């Protein structure tokens, strides 16, 4: 008998996976984009249309004036903000694995992640070299990243315990 209940790792990973799988649909419905990268500044001129944006936004907002819908959007934005906050609190490797697996328009496969995520190592002479994770290591890191995400996510409890 233990003092604290034992964590059910499989169920906790499934709970975290379910929340992260809903990230793209939450982004589309709420209009908020999850971007963990820094914004890109450019000195190139921007294209401006001749559309009356004020009128367009007013028409769109009047079409959507429904208290239930507005409350649902606010709730979805809070949930999305909790996902972003939890992702930002993870280590760089875990953050990259989960972000590119669940929060982008074209999710990356394990093979693509193994080519994309790089690790830098320095030898005794001070020369740095670039290493890549194997597919098996990416799978292990993804499993531990899901547990980390479940611990960091504070919108709802994702941790499951054995009975």
C-alpha cells in the first residue's frame, strides 16, 4: 500500500493525446493560432484590399451574436491558452515533439520528427556536432512528453491514477 495512488501512465497519455488532438479544431473555431515561434519581421510592403474591414467585421459579429456561442468561444480560447501555456512550460525537445505532432496544420510523422529535431553535442576539443534522434527515441520522448504535458495542463485534470 502506497501513500499516494500510482499514476496510470497509459490513461494519462491517452487523456493528454485527446486534448492535443482537439487543438487544431479549437484553433479553427476560436480563430486563435497556436504559434510557439517568434514572429517574423519583414520590411516588404503588405497587400491591402479595398474591402471595408470595419463593415465586414460588424456584419460578421452581428451574425454571431448569440450568448451561448460567445460563451463557447470564450471557453475554447481559455482551453487553447491553457494548451499553449502547458506547451511553453515543457522542455525544448518535448515542446517541439508535441507542437509538430498535434498543433500544426500538417502534423509531422515520427520519421519526419526524427529528421527535424536536432541535438548538439560538444566533444572534448570543443567541436560541436549535430545529432539526430532515432525513430524509437522519438517514440519514447513523445510518450514522456505526453506525461509532462498532462502534468503541466491546468485547465482540467488529465492525470489518471490506478485504483
